C-alpha cells in the first residue's frame, strides 16, 4: 500500500494521517470506518467478482467508494493499519447462527492489532452491528462499549454460554451475554479466506445470497440500514424508524445520499443455486 493510497483511504474516513500507531488513533480509525464504509453485500447480487487481494480491495473500498462484507472490510482496514505502522494479524472465526450452530471454517475475518502504547486489540469493522471501538484482546472481564457489553473468553467457559470445551486456543466473542463468533488465535493470511468468501457469495445456504443489505454506523451512535427496499434508522437509544421505499428513485437516492454509493439501477436479490 503506497503513500497515495494511504492518503486516499484517510480522506474517505475524514481522518488526518496520524503521527504514531497509538490506541487513540486505532479507536478513531475504527469508529470512522464504521461510520463511512458500509457493511454491504451488493456485489453478490450485482454479479461483481469478489477478489481478496489488497489492490482489488483498495480499488473497491477507496477508489470505488463502496463497502463490502467482512473479508473485504477487515482486509482493507488491516492493510491501512499496517501501512500506518500498526502490527496486524488476521484471525479466522466461525459465526454463531441459529441455536448456536457454528458457521463454516473461515466464516469471518477479524483483526488482532498491536499498538505502540496499549497491547493487543480485537478490531472488527466487518461484522455489521458490533462494537464501535476495538476490544482489549487480553481482557477477560466485561468491556463496555456503545454497541453493548462485550467479553472475550475462552471457548467452553460459562461466560461464553457454550457447553463444549474446545481448548484454550479458541476464544468466544460475546455481546450482551450472547456469543457472536468463535475466534481462532492462529495467524492467517488473506488468501486463506478465499473459499469462505466464495461460499458466502454463491451458496444458497449463505444469508448473503438470500437478501440485500447495506448498513453503517451513524455519527450519533445509531445505525442506518437499507435491506432491499426497507429503510431502518435506529437511534443510539435503540428507537427504530422503519419505512418502505416505494420507487427506484428513492432507493437509489438512499444509496447515494446515505451510503455514498452510486448505482445505475436498483439491485435485486439473485438467489444462488
């Protein structure tokens, strides 16, 4: 990632180039990323190829003004952090689904980030509604965040709500008492996630192929989500305003004005299978 690409990325986040890779810088970058780069799966339904290579991710997120899902968002964010002097390790996770069932291997990509002044942090700008700030990776107690109460605990412990121990190398990321995903601690590289990205963008069993979503954190700590033609604006206090958009013009305007995404036509679900 060259200097011009770093500057362009930071301009998208509306953040000045930081002097040092500190905890405060990481927190600001994390929050601004959630506010400006949407979590979206439009490529799945627009027939766009998802390529997990740094250059292609930057072309999409920075050059194209788009968002993406976890592999793309955390992949691009990890590249930015590395270029700014942070030590970044890619970690694989499996997401808890219905009835606590775990998803496929390489189901999710998260980041372990080392700062110069504050140890290790779990950064994740690609999980949709999640923590607004990085979580202290080595902390096993409750961590208060605008997005909820979080814990990082050994898999199988009572705090994780899991009844099956799988060894200390796996961790559960828990939000408000509910496990969100099971995190491996073994370092990975971006190419390890290619099969997971392919499955999520092609399998009829993936929720990404079944619906459209575009969502970001708002500046006041709430969330705005466009799911197909349903626009949901949730305040920081949890009050939801839901309305159906009746025309293509309205839908395209929301993509453009609320998410910064220019589309020539309204995307529709292209079911896999």
